[in-house]
């Protein structure tokens, strides 16, 4: 897995998965926030799906506290380098069936 700087944000794969793993480990929003040194509001937003990104260092600690492997809950966001304008200029030929 590529190294990601602590300042880079990671995206939560699914808020439902975070909620499920929290329940399995008996973690409340408050207890997890304390363990990972994050605000209760941020953990709550991640769990509800209102927030999908957090700092990489926090994401990795969340995974560790929930006894997950790195990358099971949070992944690096996919960054597109093609602008919508550039993409619409391309012609794609589709072979006849």
C-alpha cells in the first residue's frame, strides 16, 4: 500500500461499515472519539455519512482501535486529472456487435 502523508485526507468507504464495526467493538461515538483524539462531532458525522473524509492519521487510528487492517474503512480518494471539458472532447469508437 502506498505511503500517505498524515496531512492528506482519506475517504471513508461506507458509513454503515463504520457503524457496524463500532457496534461490534462496543464503541460509542464518545468512546471512539476519546481513543482516537478526535471530536465527538467528527466521529458522529463519519458514522452518519454527513462527513466522508478525515486526516489520514486519524483514519488509521480509527481502524486500529476497531481492530481492522489498514485500508478496511478508509482509502485514498481517487483524483481525476481529466476535466469534464477535456473528457467531452474525446471521441470513442465502439465496434459494431
